[in-house]
């Protein structure tokens, strides 16, 4: 006897409503007991979930084109379609998205950058958000949520771009390391601490002259080499 576990998803087309097909989605997680290497004698369903999505007429066989609604019943799905249709080309209505759209605008960009964002890449997201319509704004915010940049996503959701930039500038600082070696003939540096302080000031003043603000410079005396 052996036990096999698995998941199954079944999509059943229901009635057509305003050019959209209501889809009944049934998901189960199961354990099956195989007794004689050919016959499943037992089938235990560990979890069963039923909900309703919708898709454009003609896309019934394309799961990626289902709009993510997860309504509890057919009437709830019809209400979602009404809200969806009351929007405009800018997404100014209820936002529902297909699985393909979520993959394109959220998952694929995050996979491409390995879910890593720094100052430059986050500022690029902010610039895109400023120009985007309501629907695309939502995808950009969800992209950051998916990458666990929840605070940054919250600033975008509020369209608080100044707050976003200030938060990102503080949270995603550039860290660069430089090594300075001194070579003095006949006399060693008498006051290394004074040298540290002097270099800190010189470097800070130089960065400020280059328009780099809010700098933090740390010069440390290393072991002799």
C-alpha cells in the first residue's frame, strides 16, 4: 500500500453575463491510498475550496485569462462584473485582474530583479507610478508589496511621492568602501586620530560640493600592514 498526495483544480463554465463567462472554480487537496499498484481504494479530501471567477467569452479554456474575483456565489460574481464594467479605460472602477496580468506586471518584474530593489530602481517605480492610470498604479503598488516593500508601497498608494523619496533615500543608502594608504618617509604620522577627523571633514565637504546630501562618512585607522 502507498499513499499519494496532490492538488486538483477544476474550472466549470456557468452562465454568460454581459459578455463574460462565469467560471466555477473547485480546488481540492487530497490523499489517495493505492492498495495493489493499480487501484485507488481510498480518497481523502483534506481541503476543498469553491469560488467563482469570470473571463471574457471565448476564454473559457484559458485559466490565465480568468479575472481574480473569488466570489462566494454566481450572484456575487455578477456584481463583480457590473463593478468591473462601470470603470473606464483608466481603470477608474473596481480593479480585477487576470492571472496573466498579475504575472506580467508583478511576478515577472520581481523575478527578473530577484525581488531586490535599491534607490534607483525604486525611484523608477515611483516615476512610472506618477504617470500611470489607476489600474497600473495598483499593479506597481502590488509589485512592491509582493517584494515585501510594504512601507514604500503605502507611500505610493497615498501618492505621497515626497514621503516615498525620503523613506527610500534613508532606507536604501549607497554603501561604498574606499581604502587609503599613507606612505611617510622618516617620520610616522604623530596623531592618527587628528588624521581621521581631518579626512572625515575633507571627504564630507567634497561630497557636499558634488551635490550629495545627507552623507555619513566613517574613517577608521586600520591595523598596521
